C-alpha cells in the first residue's frame, strides 16, 4: 500500500481518538502510511496533548467520519504524510507550523 497518492475510499477505515469518539471536535489530522489495503492511513484527533493513548480509540469507516464532520471531504484525498490542524470546526485546515 506504499505511495504518497493512495486514495481514501469510503469503505476504508480511519483511526479516531477516544476524545472524538466521545464527541470532541476533530481538530488535528495525520495521514500515515496505510498498514493494509483497507487502512486509509488517516488518524482523526482532537488535538490534545494526551493523544499517545490508544485506549478507547475506534476504527471508523471513512464514510462515517465524513458524516461526523463533512469538512473532512476537503482533505480526505490529501497524500500520505499530511499533518493538518485547525482551532475550531469551520476554521481552515493548515499545516502545524503555518502562521
């Protein structure tokens, strides 16, 4: 599944942090190299500092993530290696070091 232009299909999965599972907004996204053919590589995170814990994280279909936050449609096809954040839902997605 190697390659920087791997499409994220609706039936593929994303990893969702426990805070987003509990209702927090998605404010930080990372796209890593997929681990298999159904992994989109995306991690959808709330942006807090305690993201290292995977306890309570869930696997969602890409289409379910888009249902929770339709602004993800703007970025879901971005390449592997993408890191983006925003301060609040509705804000523009930006690279972490953007001013």
